[in-house]
């Protein structure tokens, strides 16, 4: 019997990960020691979520059976170590380039991303750009909102999308500042940072010169 922990669907994903050509319902049922009908029900759910797909048709002299394989989305569902690798990469870059050069590189990355998104902002006035920027940050997972309680509007984000990384490498905030400043075409001051134990990240939008 398979020894993987987790739900039956997670166990099926792990079994298919080890099978380049996929596995049939009978094979999965035997390894999980559950009925064919139970496996079918789990596969229906996994197919609906686009985590598995039908693959080759097996013909063994008896009843033909269909193999199932992981989709790319299914492979990405399994655990990855991106934060660990990113920490190593940023540490190496900081060691090689120095802190200031790393900040400049992250700023350029933010500017480059903003420039690729600029056509979506080009026809908007400043108020519309702020709304569009908050929507963009929402889609990226920042849980952002626009605050206009004083003369200078502020974007508040209560979810830092790379919180653990930023705690070790606060230079990452240069990326956010560059993205916001470039899309809004205004100077931006970061007044709070979750990586520094604040309750949220806040970016105050300045006036044009």
C-alpha cells in the first residue's frame, strides 16, 4: 500500500508523479487498496481541477484501459522549494554585487515590469491609474487597498507576497516601489513595511514635480 500521507487525491498525484507513462484506474486502485469506483471519483475531481489528464489507451488482450498522467498544473501543485532557492540566489547576488547594486537591480526589475504593463495605464487619468494599480496588486496577491485619508493617497497592502524573503532581504521592497512609482508616474515613499514588523506595507504617493 502507498505510504504517502495526505488526502487520496494527493496520494494519486504522488503516484502519477512517479509514472512517466501514467497509471490506469486498476493500478491506482491496487496501490491505494481502494475500489475502482473510488479512484474514478477522485480522478473526476482531479480532472475538473485540471491536475490530471487522460493519456494512452492500454490494450493488454482484455478490456482496454486508459492511463492517467499529471498535467503541468498538477506537477506545480506538488511541494516546491522556491523560497529556499530564492533566498540562496539573493544572498549570492548581494555577496557578488553588494547591497547598493542589488537595490538598483531590483529597482530596474520593477521598472521593466511596469513598462511592460504601461499600455494598460496609458489612457487613464491619475485617479483611474490608482484604481488600476490596486486591482493589479490584488491580482498578484498583495490584498491592497487605496487610502485617501490625507492630502497624499496611500496604497496599503496587508499581504507581502514574499514576506519571508523580504525579512532576510529588505532590498526586495525596491521592486515594489519602482513598480508603483513607474506606473503612477509619481514619487513614492514607503512609510511602513511588514518585513520590519509593521502591520502592513504602505506606499505614500507623492505629487508630480
